[in-house]
C-alpha cells in the first residue's frame, strides 16, 4: 500500500474538480455539451433583439453616412453591455456617394413612368435631364460586341433572367451586368445605362447595388429598373418602334467620409492558439432598413459568441467583427486584412446571406484538419444541416480579403431561395425575418463555435486564394 502524500492527494482532487467545472476547461468539448448548447440556442432571443434594435433605432446605414456612424456607436454600446471584451472601432475612410433623386419615363411611343433606382456611384444627368433613344440587349456579351456607333449618345438597356436558387448561385454571373455593364456602356459612348434589377422577384421595387467605374470609364447615369418595369420596357421595344426615355438623376460623389469595423472579443484560454473570427457587416443600402442584409448576420454571430462566452472560457479567442462599408466594395474586409493579416486565425466565418434556415456546412481547411470537421457535422446534423461541397469551397464576402492570405474558412449557408427577392431593395425590412429560422441560425452557429473554438487541432494553413 502506498504511503499517504497530502500534496499528491490535493493535486488529484484539484484535477478532478477542474474537469467537472465546465466543458470549456477541457481540451475539446464533449459532444453532449455541444448538443446542450445547440438545443438551448433554439430558444434564443438575443439575435432578434439585436436585429430589431439596429433596424429600428438606426434604420438604413449607408457606408460613410451619419447613420453608419450612429450604428457603430450603437454597436459598441450593445457589445459592451453584453459583456464582450476589447470592444473598439477600427476606423478608416471611404469614398462617399449621394443617391439624390432618380426619375424616368417613356416619352415615345407609349408615354408612361418607370420605377427605378440609381446604382452605386451612378453619374448624374445634366440639371434639366436627359432624353435619348433606347437600345436593348439581352446579355452583357451582346452589349460588349456591339458597334459603338450604334449606341453613341443613346441609352443602353440590358436585361436578363435571374433564377432563384437555394445556394444563390445565379447571382455571380448575372451580377456582372450590374458590376461591369455601366463601365462597358460608358466606354462604348452610351449616354446612360438601364439594367433589369439583379433580383428574382416580380415586385415593383428596384434593386440597387455597387458598381465602380473601371479603366477610366466616364461616369454616366446607371440605374436599375424594377423587374416588372424591365418586362414592360422589353414589351415596348418588341413593338419595333423607336423608344425614347427621359431621365433625371441627381446622384453625385462627395469626397471621403469616416467608416469603420466594430470589433469585440471573447478572450480564449490560450492567446497563442489563434483567433476564431465570426462576422457580418454593419452597413446597409439606403433603400430599406438592412434587416436581411445584414443586421441578421451580425446579430446571429454575436448571439452565438455570447452563448459560448457565457458557457465558460473557450480555448481560442473568438473575435466578433461587424464590418463597415461592405456594400460599396468590401472596404471593411480590406481594412481588416491590412491591419490584422499578420495575426493567426484558426478560421474565418461570416453570416451575410439573410436569416432563413442554415442548410449546409462547407469548409476550406487543411487536409490534415478534415477529420476534425466530422465533429462539427455531427453537432449540426440535428438541425437539418448537411456537409456539402468539396473542401476549399467555403467563402464569404468581407472575409474573402483576409482569406486570400491562406486563412481557413468555415461556412454555414442559409437557404437563399427568397434572398434575392429582397436583396438591396426597400423591402429589406424587419418583417421579412422569420424568428424561428433566425433561432435555428443561432443554434447552428453556437454548435459550430462550441466545437471549433475548443478544438486544439489547427485548421490551417490553407493555400492562399487568388
């Protein structure tokens, strides 16, 4: 029989006691603990509270505006009140554009008004407006191949048909019309460009969105017709008579204004273990109140991080980032990559695709970390989330900038079937958020964070992305 050693017995007791205190004090969370946190999150109210508060007390939050500045102050106060640490603003300046007013009407052959909205960085018409013949194209490729003489001084109209898809996969190719069409039309000598809204709805609400003048293109009026109005213009053009439209657009650029990223943290037990970045963007377009794009995203990720914080200190630091100036060119993401690209990130994750149920989990991690994804998949499966795609497919908008440096990415994909009915429109308002689906988002993020923030195995590095 061993002799009694008080110090040895005390050490044994301390080890047993510390193991019983909390799952977060162990090297890796037990599956049953992750499940408990996940299931408790299905009753979450914080994500709704943040979404409702941001859209009600601030409303639209256009990049560089006074409202975006108020949103940053609101976010700092909220995150501090929730108990997050190291809450601060990383400030940067952005170019500022003012929408002004936009109006259009067909003046011949069938006079009638049109419903539209200026695209980001649109140029203005002369003070008294612009009146010109319209030339229609059914694709960006058709516009690119046109003889410049045939559209010089005219208004270009580019249409398309965007299909709804759960993964939103049609947005990329169709979105080229908005992102590239204005510069192409300008360099070909067009006086203005109208596009069919990049959206899947049939409501008389236009979809705005960003575009930038490239390769020295001269700014011209660039506008999106609501989809029913685009249908109407197509029908008018098919009558075969010359069509003339009168436009008046007062948009203008107005120097630079301050923007910034709001950052908060849940400090980890091991500061050297790397950062778990969870994010969304704080700014929004100015037509709606930015509920699905992206108040819900910042709300979901913050609510999940709060649940992990309240359960006990995680192994790795969780950094909550509410990016600024996403809508006008991922400027918050670019600033974050510039300032924090040298820090170790265990992985990056972003919520910026509405608030409908999460249905898929994707990864971009080192091959050696793939076996660790099984535990995350197991925690997500009861929520109806499947692991899909191939490793390397995970992405995000703002996080794309720092991901280029070779940072791992985990992606929880929301169902995007109806997202582009609302995207960048005046219909992006709080009533479009389904509270039940919002809570499922929080549960999925909580489950993912519970496992991944406490995983001692590194998920990277991964090959840098182009």
